[in-house]
């Protein structure tokens, strides 16, 4: 007599195949530690993982820029701080030179030290950065991108540093000219000339104090942006791990449940296969 299975739907067989496929996927997931291995297995998760990957690549490039910008910014900060200390020393020397009891020889010694400071300032203004470029670029300031709409200038340009210094009365001058005038006033100038140069030293001290303070803020800004990006990457990594990595305990529980369901389906199918048509309709 023919089995009832010849005429019954293939639902039971398809159910067993489906369960076997799910079991195989569960085994693969447990073995690989990945919740999915092909985009088709979890399209939405795969899209999100891809998006997180692109985001991480962009943030990596910003972090590289921050690293390079920080090196340049810190070097500029140190250099400007050295100039600021030199300017303070120049002010002390001009104050000393204003003592009318000094001899011409004494003032000449002061002028020689001022010349040394001037040469040092010129050398520092033309210093190279760690990447063999000018630390203080002549022309438009060099900017670096550290976020989608964020550009920073790691160091001021040469004009801001040493070529447009406010000397009062709406006038500006460059550092080299100011130092040369200072040296001349100390060496051969009158008391009035030296008094005027003392006012210039005040302008220099104020100018470089402002630059050093601003550069310190730039370094802090780079540090804060780096921290923000690193936190963003940590969050993205955790989210990606949640999407990609298998929850082993959950996967094992699901695997065991699928095995139980498959065994039950197989028993039911076996019982149905052994039942004759007469038994079913009798």
C-alpha cells in the first residue's frame, strides 16, 4: 500500500531542511565568533558595520592630522616662548641702558647682547618644523582638517609672528627693524631715543605673550579633539562588536533549541511515514 507521504505536502521535509540550515549557521557562528559571515545573512547589520568602517577610516585620517598638527603646534609654542623670553631680556637691557650713569662702553656691551638676541630671533623665525617645512610659513597660514567642518592653523604665519607687530599709534613694524632701532638707540641714541625704545619693548612683550597664550590654546584644542575622536572610535568599536560578534551563550542556547526542534520534527515525520493510508482514514 502506498504511504500517505506520496500525497502529503513537503512541508515537513522543508521544515527539517530549514532547521538543518539554521543549525549549520549557528555552528558556524559559534565557531567563527561572528554573528554573520555574509551580507545576505544580516543586511541591516552589514550596512551599519560598513558605515562604521568608513567612519573609522575618516577619523583615523583626522587623528593623523591632529598628531602632525600637535607636533608643529608644540614646536611653534616652544619657539615663541623662547622668543618671548628673549624679548623680556631685551626689555631689561633697554631699562638698564636708560641709566644715565652708564658709560659709552657699558652701552656698547648692552648693544652687543641686543644684537645677539636679534640674530637669535631671526634664526628662530626661519626655523624648520619636524617635516622639513617652515615652522612659520610665509604667506597664507597653513590649515589642517581635524573634523568634518573644522580646520586649524597649527602655527601662525611669519607675518603674524614677526612682520606686523603693533608698536602703538596705529603703526606696525617688523621684529628685525624694532631690534635694529633698539640697538642704535642704545649705542648712539639720546635719552629720548632710548625712552621711545623702551615703549617698543613693551609692545614686543605684549605681542609675544599674546601669541604664546594663543598657541597654548591651540595645543589644548588639538588634545580635546583627539580625545573626542578616540571616544567616538571606542563607541563605534563597541557598537561594531555588538553587531558582528556572536553572543556565545545566546548562540549555544539557540543551537540546542534548534537541535531539539529538529529531533522533534524528524520523529513526527518518521511517525507520519510509517502510518498507512488505511490507518489514517480508518
